[in-house]
């Protein structure tokens, strides 16, 4: 594909690749309604089955109720009623081990300073681009 510049010359335009999709089940734990709805819609369009929770307690209940179905938990680190890290520990203690992906608008250094993440955890920016996930 070519793009026409202001001086009339053509230049190549980088083609965007399709986002990868899947059939796994994802639990999205996010307290901001708009982010939760948008994230759920994007993931569903990519073929994933998406469950949602607005806080850590709801997230834990979903994990316990659907323990054999959930492949990935995407959770905000700072959420009401139970932090994302506490949710992670509680799910591990219950005997299920889905993969966890933590997201936050805070920097990793800020989260570690507040003892919300262990050094082994990796975190992505919640306001980042979908492709960066």
C-alpha cells in the first residue's frame, strides 16, 4: 500500500498485522467499568471467552467457581476489596494455577516500593497498546 505525501510523492505504508486470537478463557479483573467493558469486547472479538470481575473478591469467586475453565487472569494490581497480588496468592492457595498477567497505570518501581508485587512478577501498563501485550 502506498501513501501520497504533500509534495505528491508516494511512500510505502507499513501494513498492520492482525492481532493473534485464541480460544482460551480469560478472567479480566478491572474496577473501571469502561476499561473492563473495552477489554472484554476486544478480547471477545479475538475469539477468547471472557469473564469479568469488578474487584478482587469477585475475581476470586469467579476463579473458585470456574477453576478448571480459566486459562489466564488479567488483573489490575490496585483494585478494591483485594489487591491483584492478594488475588493471585488466594487463587494459588485454592489449588488452581491459571497464568496471571498484572496491569497497572503505576510504574513497576512504585508497585514494588508499596510491596504490591514480588520481584518475580512482571507488569504491563494498563493504558498501553493492545499490541504490546
